């Protein structure tokens, strides 16, 4: 990297930090706090969480103050509907920013954040990035689906030392040229968008130098897809699990586990539905909040990142959890990505995909490109694989081959369009 670019990056990093400081966001101090908390022994960490609960006295779904970890365990889960009812009573003077969730769970939720709360979320992000060799404020490339750029978003991107790229298949060559000129330190964006540009780079033998890290967010990603991205960018590829309400909840560690990294979040699994509590949040009381995703929560000793809680078997939105075969038998939709990853490894093929069910026993495939073995043979292969792995009888048909950007925002590989009575 030439000397001018190195100096420019240092100056721009300083501008980002100055921007945060001017906005009243003390990211560095909170990041140091994150590091100190995760350095605590398990027993001391539990005591710390209990102490913070006593200080904050978060309000549960029934309107009762939570005074201890035991109170938290005994409280009822908080629904998005109940949270929205409370949010309607929040006044402008009590928060810095507000934003809406995407509504993929069926309910859009308005989220409010004070400067202190926003600082904590940014600090956790900086903590995760630094663990993997980069920093919040380093030169960033954001890869999203199609969206119109606004003047406001361009100004914000400049101050935050980043540039947004909206991946469109018929303009990929120009996008790659712009990306190479930008020369980012790390890439952040939708897995589907990153996969699309990775395929383009590999097919045309194009190198993008200097990438330290690729972070995939908002969409599920398979091991075969991560391998492709890593090869395309010659970089480490990690996954994050987050939400508008909490920003990063879990981040991938060196062993490939999605580890809870925000020390103020208590993450539980109730009937495989994830519940999240923020013990320091004051503007909105997230107490056993039903985030709308399914997954398992287990303990595994940390090796440098976050605590001992790992989120596994993440299945996405509850509405997309189950599929139904021709005999009206339900089965876990996770069988689809398992089968697809098996296919990718067996046939050395890779493409982005969505599987949707519009009627029982029948599944429509939306593929970014034609399977190497042909569509008809691929549908037959997938049907037989599901029969073998889940003992289900299904019909597989191709809905469309080509761009699948119609499925925008946070999504899983399976979409259930059948609604039970």
C-alpha cells in the first residue's frame, strides 16, 4: 500500500472517531469496558450481571421491576406487540435516535436509543472487529441488494469511512472496478450480495487486494458459501447474528461458533425460541424479549471472544421454521440448507437460492444460476436427498433462475407461505 493511502486511512479513521466524539458517543471507553467484563471469571461475571439488574430495575412484560437474576428467570416473555405498546409512550427528549426493524417476523418494531445505549452497541461492534484484525472506522465496503442512494446516506458513509455498493448482476463489472478503487480494509454486507460478487471475481480471475475481513450479516450462510467467499477475497470470512434492537448479538469466533459478544445481553432459548434481555437498557426495557428467531443456546468455553454462551442451530424466523410434505407431515426447514450444502460439496457447484412453499408437498426453487447438473436432475436429486434425510415425500419445481434480489432484507433460505389456521 502506497504511503499516501496509508496516511489517508489514518486521517479518515481519526475523522470517524472525531465524528463519534462530537456526537457524544464514547465508543473507546465502552469498548474497554466490554473487554474488562469479558475478562472476569464466570462467578464474578454472574455477580456483575446481578448487580446491574438491581441498579437498572428493568420492567418485565407484566410491569413488574426485575431485581435479580431469579426474577428474570421467572418473568414472562415480552412480545413485539407489547413492546410497541410501551414504545408509544416514549417522548422525543429521552432518546438520541429511533429506527424501525424490517418487520420480517410479521411485526415492525420501533427501537429507541440514547447516546449511551448507542455507544455500547458500537463498542461491541468495535470489540468484535478488533478481535478479527480490523477496527470500527477502518475503510469499509458495504455490499447490499438494490437500493437507491440518497445524499444523506452518501454523507453518512463519508463520515464513517465507508462506501456502499448495491449489487446488480447486469452492472457487476463496474461495481468490481469501483470496489478495487476503493480498496477497503474489510467488507460487510448481505451474504447473497457477497456471494454474487465472489462468483464474478472467481469466474474472471480478478483479485481484490488488502481485504482483512469479510463479515456476512442478516442472512444465513452455508460452509460451502463461506469457503467460496474466502477464496474470492483471500480473506477470513465470519458471520454475525444481530438485530435492529440489539445490533450484534453474537459473532463468529475462531472455532466457527456464533458466540454472544454483548456482555449486557442475557440470551435464552425457550422451546427453541430465542429470548434476549438487555440488563442495561433504560429507554426500552427488553426483558426476555421474543426476537422472533429460533435456535439453541449452549455453553462452551470462550477462547478470547465474548463469554461462554454460543447460539447454535439458528433456524431464522419462527414462521419459516417448518415445511410440510405431501402427507401433511411437518419437518424442520433446516433440512433444505443441509441438503444444499451437501450438493455444493458433492458437485463442486455454488449458487444463491431461496426455497418457498406455497402449498403442501410442493416447493418452488429460486436460483441465482442454473445448477451444474441441470435443473431437472437437480430437483430430482434434492427430492431424493430429503426423502433419505427426513423421510418426507415432496415435489420440487424451479420457480425462477436468475436474480433473486426480490427477496430483500433479513431472510433465511426457506420461506413458508402456508399459514396454519
